[in-house]
C-alpha cells in the first residue's frame, strides 16, 4: 500500500474487507496466538506536559505515587507465578528512578525468567544501553504523531527530533522496539495518520500500539471529543497488512471507548493484550485517561474471563515469551 491507498481506506465507510484481511494476515504470519503481558505502572510522577495526558506535570489533582523497588519486584514475582512470560514496566518520565536504581530492578526481574519490556520515556543512549546490558529486552516509546507541528502543540516541553533519535537509538542497541500513535488528536488528519504508519514501516518497528484519544477532564483537551474507535481500528488493520509479523496490542483505550473493543481489535489484526498487575492502591491513580477498562490480572475471575474471550474467537494463549517475529527475522539477516 502506498500513501494514497492508506488514506483511501482511512476515509472509507465500509472497510469490513480490510479488517478481515488484517485478521487473515495476522493468523498467517503470527499464528492463532495471543500474547499476554503483565503491566506494572510503577510511578505516575512525570516531568513532561503532554496536553492530553492525565498525569502530566501541570495537573495538580493527581495523587502521585512511586512503588518501591521491593514492591516492583514482588509484583513482578506475582506476574511470574500467574504464568506471565513478559513483564512490562511503565511509568511517567520520573528521574527519581536513576540508571543505577533502574538497572538493579531490571536485573532482579530478569532472575524470574521473564521477558522485560520498559516504557519509561526518553532517555540518553547511554541509559538505554545500561538497561539493555542489565537484561531489558524490549522498549516501548510511542511517537503519538509524526506531524512535527502537531507534535510540538501536544508536547510543549518536548523535542520532536529527540523523540525520533531515541527510537533509532533503541533499534541500534538491539531492543525489540515499539512505538505507537493516538488517533483523534486536535488538527490530526488522515494524511498525517498515513505518514505515521509509513514511518513505522521505515523504522522497521517490532510492535505498534494504536488507540483512540480519550480526553481527560483535567487536561487542556477536556472539551475536545474523544477519538474515533472506527478510525483507530482501520489504522490498526492497515498497520497489520503493511507489517504482517509485528506485535500489535488491543489497547485498553479501545475497550474503554467501546464495549468489546478489545475483542474487535483482536479480530482485526491485534495479537497482544496487557492485563494490569499494578497493586490496587496505586493503579487507580495512573489516570492517563479516565475510566480505563483494563483487565485486573490479580483478579482470577477477570483473568479467566479474558482467556475465555480469546478462546471464543478461535485463538489460544501463548506459552512463550512472545518475541516479535519481525524482530526474530531481523536477527537472522
């Protein structure tokens, strides 16, 4: 698909055929398998001012928290005991967790024999290298939009070029590299969404998250409408068709915006779900957007319901580390 063809699909009203094709391609290249990742949101402190995010540094009505190193390790142990093969550590951009502290956490989690994904924001190449040397396997750094003008409006104290540089640093250091976009940002066009998808192809990303904007009452976008579920779904399907062997999560935002949104995404090209294992006392304060409809992995009934949902669409739960087949293919080149 070229840019014009991508735009035509994004604009089209009836795209059932595209969604079916994306599902077929996912099953052909990635199998009838869904990977479950245990998500630990260990700090909601953030120095950035992203205008759509409910934990940005300018918002005062947030109960800030940081899990201790021991709490993070113990939570990761619970994930391992529940059978998860991947742990995802996510936080705001919080300098409290310096390189030495972070590397200590990484090393201890890797002793659990799990794959480890980090989502900590922009760091120096040296910091990324230290995390990698300590055992980190994957890194998720969402670009949100590749439209530089729009990026600057949405991220007033951030540097677009540095964001791009960080992504290429991660690839160079050998990380399984992930990124993603928000669908529905103010002034975003289907033209720019097409550019976003083509950027991921150029980057040769290994995992991509696409989800609709859900506005937060405490942010500058509080009176702005939420993004379109349908447009996000089309963008997801196109990404799967263009990049057949990457990992694509059915994002929590999709389930939040539309009941059974996660299930619909899994039938349209997605192959990853990230149940939340953050301790309950902290999880409710990681409010990047309101009413998050994530799976509480500590609730055995919720986790079992998720597994049954996946089985109901003809898939099985992965019992391996869920490494991106795109990443594996590149390693063998």
